[in-house]
């Protein structure tokens, strides 16, 4: 059975207009973690991503998808959250983009 959809067909034209989703991921310790609507990071095992670093707070930061973009928010961590060496203000959102490097304590994570 041929399942080819031609761009000139009605279905093809509608599919052509559908915007591709920009799938992003977080690289942590050599592993790719797909970014979803919300990811909590910290030392506590109750987080989505557990960071084994004494400089990282139990509940350190959160990455959230808001509309079509991802943002990081520091959760009043003791040592702060840094994106490209810029400190994220506590309880304020900072927009993330591909290539951004996040530092939590001595731990480095990258957005791809």
C-alpha cells in the first residue's frame, strides 16, 4: 500500500503548514534528557534530575516550558544557578536557548 502524501494534495498542504516542534534536550553527565513541560533539578532524589554535588541545594532550580520557549528559575538555592556565567536571580525566569551552559555548583549542563 502506497502511503505517500503529495504536497499538492489537500492533506499535503495542511501537513506542510504544520510547524515542526523544536525538541530540546539537556545534556547531563553525557546523557541526553529530553526537555518536557517541567524538570526539577537538585540534590534531593525527589527531583526529576538528581545532581550529586554538595554545592547544589536539595531543590535547586526548575526548567519550564512556557509557550514555545524554555526558561530556568532558581529556587532560592544557596550557591545560585548560572547560565553562561550569568547568575539567574532567585525566583525569576531566564530564557534558555540552544548552546546555553548551566552551572549548578560544580556541575555543568548544556541545552541542545
